[in-house]
C-alpha cells in the first residue's frame, strides 16, 4: 500500500481531490486566459505579436518556478509547498484584478500584463510537483496510473472550464472579474488543502511504500538524482516536444478560428471546451487502461502518432481551402472536427507519462522528477506562443500546424523503451528497472 494506515484507505481519495482542485484552479488560468486572446488584443490594445509574448510569460514563469518548487517539495513535503503556492497564486491574481485589468480610461501596458502573468506562472508552478508527490505517496502501485491520470485530468477540465467561462466573463464584466474568479478558485483549493492534505506520519512507515515494487531496483534508482539520469531526461524531452501541439491549440486555436474561419466567441469557446473535455476523459481512460494492461510507452507513442496525422490534415485543410469557403459554417465545422481530436490526442497522455516518469525516478525523488517533466512541458508553453506569431507572419497558418506535427513526430523516439544499456552504470541497470516496472 502507498497510503497512511492512520487515516484509513478512503482518505487517499480526499488527497486526490485536493490534487485535482489545486491543478484545476491553476489550469483554469492556464487554459482560460489564452482563450480570451481576442479580447486581450482589443482591451489591452496590443497586436498579435505582443499577445504571443504576453501569453508566453505565463509559461516562462512556470518554467522558472517548477524545478525550485519540486526540489523544495522533496525537502519540505507536499502540504507546506502546496499551501504556500496556492496562497501566493491567489494574491498574485488579486493584485492583477486591482492593478492589471483595464478599467475606464486606464489601460495597463503590455509590460504590466506580462509581469503579472510571469508572477502567476512562478507561483502557480508549485501545484504540479507537490500534488503529484502526494498522490503517488497515498495510492498503491496498481492504482497510481489511474490516480495520476485523474489528477492530470484536472488540467484539461480546469482549462476547459476557463475556456468556456472566462471569455464571456471578460466580454461582459471585464478582466478584473476574470482575475477575481481565478483567485477565488485558488482560495477554495487552499481551504481543501488545509483540511484534507496530510502526509503519512512517518516516511519510514510501511505505508510509505517505495514507488517501485522491486526493492533492489528501488534502492538502485534512489542512489542517483533524476537530474543525472539519461532515461529520465529522454522522457522529459518527449513530454516537452509533445506539449507543443497541445499548446498551439490551447493558445492560438481561438485566434485561428476567428481569423481564418470567422468563428464567433460561442463557437470558439465550444471548440476549446470540447478539446479539454475530451482530453480529460482520455487521460482517465489511458491511466486505467495502462494500470490493467501495462504498455505505458505504447500509449504514449500512440498519442504522438495520432497527433502527427491530425495536425498534418489540419495544415493541408488550411493550405488548400479556397478563400470563398473559409467564411462558411461548413468550413468552420470541418476545422473544429479536426482540431478537437487533434487537441485531444496531443493532451491525452499526461497522466501516463508522469506516472512513468515518477516510477523511473524512484521513492524520495518524485518531486524533483515531476518538476523536471513539468519544466519540459512548460518550456513548450513559453516557446510555442512566442514562436507561433513569427511562423504565422512569415509562412501562414499551414506552417504553424505543420511545425506542431513535426514536434509530435520528435516525441515518438523519445518514448521508446530504454535500451538494455541505457543508464546501466548510473542507475543500477535497465534490467532492474524493467523488473520494477513489470511488478507495478
């Protein structure tokens, strides 16, 4: 078992609920704020290029914050880091509501907005590693894929809620209401953390089981930091590059549908909500399926391959559609029919990938390993919004979607099973890792 016996087996679901609430709170900002991109351009009076840089600041903040928060989680523990991170995130959002939102004749500059989103990313980065470490500690080996996938599902679910609600909220009540609503979500998650998130009393207790079943393999893995493991870095690289097509959809699908298909706010919100809702379902399904049947890397490579195919189709549609067809409802529907499954495929793998990453790292290193994975993921959240406007201005939308397909293709070899010799001298040999994963 991977849970404390003092609080009972059922308490692990409360811990999972805390992880879901914390991730959903931050994901609502991460997915919802880019969905208001058209309104940000008009309310803040900035261009598409400035919009890309501003949205990239949110990802940059997470990139800079993930690893320090992860190292701190392994040192301080889940509860303390999560409480600190959620409360500071809420304070950052309150400050943005007061000083970073357009009001009357006052329009904050792009610099002010970028600084606010950078701070939001820095503080919000705390929720990922800390909540993941808590879930891995409380759930048994045969449940962790499902539990981590449910926790990761909070990202598209929260992002879908943000994409559905925040554009309408910004349009009718302004951005102060947007930031205030997000702050309220973080405060609710803080309360749940205070009430429910408790680490097992003793790390050496039998309930604090190793993250891999085979003791020899676990001891060998704990002997080296994930920062020095080639196998871990390969997985982190795959996570990072496969996030780029996901970010392309979440950050610029609203602009794409508006500018190319002339879609309205309702159609854009519905499309992005469908992407997030479908991704949430597939993450849970993938976690449960791999718990029962194994083959986590097969699932990861399948998601990468399907993403390549669908984004190539999207690039071809955009390149070869006649201008007269682009203004039609049929063309918008066709774009949505490709964007929705493409976005789902590019988002359905997170729980499985992070479970595999945590098991590769071993007990006591989960916070660091998950922080590495999230750093790779959010490098994409910084690079993609900054690079897409350049590709768009030079080559147009077909190049944007073709580049996203190329990034997904690069994830295919990164998710391959490690060779027998990979990291053998550093982590105790791949045979021990293979036996440990098989036991899980």
